[in-house]
C-alpha cells in the first residue's frame, strides 16, 4: 500500500508498505481468498472535492486511508515528490505532523473518495 509519512525533520515522503495476507475460507461456497489481519478503524466517510479544488500545504488531520472512487487528485510531499490518486488507488496518510503535503484535483470531474479514519 502507498503510504505518506513524516520524517524526524518534518518532511513528508511516500513509500510502500507491505500488507501481509493469508488465505481464508470466509464465505463458502465461494473459494477461499486472501485477507489481511483485522485493524481498528474509528469512522469512515465519503467525500468529494470539486474540479479545481486545491489543498494548500497541510498535514493530514489524522491517520487515515483514502480510497479514490472517481476523478483524480495529485498529492505532493513537502520535498516535491508527486503521486496521482485515480480510481482504485489507496493511500495510508500518516503525515500528521510536520510540513505536510499539498493536494489538488487534476481531473475534469470531482475527486470522490472514501476516507477510513483510523484515529
């Protein structure tokens, strides 16, 4: 999973984290499939940012997972590394301190996502 985090100098960075999964027979008669270990989540919301929306440099308000469902958004770390969130992309936001990141809708349609709040 893509992750955005803050280092000890307050700079934000992207990296990838592995999510361990094991095969489970969760919904017979469907064939077994892979699951991660359950993790606690506080709440979740749908959100939409209109075309042209621009989020100035800011830290994430909490640890959360953003899952894009429509549109596109560019997220840029405080050091200038950019990633594009498109439908099906998820990112774990952990840059809750420091300089944070910028984000802007880059699509011709609103950016829509599900945010899973972990705190």
